[in-house]
């Protein structure tokens, strides 16, 4: 069995990876927005966002997570720019 310190160190590593993934996502969003601007496309695509929410909810449930909680996290991520 792992010690409390080992488990906390594992959590710290996961948290750091989450921040790295948020930075990666922000970079990709910037690239998408730039491409949409070049092509005079709207920044928001409700159909795409709806499909993304459905996909994420399904994935959350498959992993034993609350789809409501996961979608709430993504609403926060989508709702604000990270840079």
C-alpha cells in the first residue's frame, strides 16, 4: 500500500500534467481562432461545442465520473481564455 506522501506526490504529478494539458489546449485554441479569423469564420461553433459536450459526457460516464461535474469543468475552461 502506498504511503500518504507517495499518494500526494502522485496527485501533484497529475495536477502538473493537467496544467500542461491546459496550456497545450490554449495553444490549439489560439491556432483555431487564428485560422477562423483568416477564413472569416465565426469564433463560436454551437454544433461543434454540442458534439464536444456529448463526447465528453459519454467519456466521463465510461470512466465512472459524473458527467455533470466534468461538463462543469469544461464550461469553465471554454468560458475563459487561459492566456
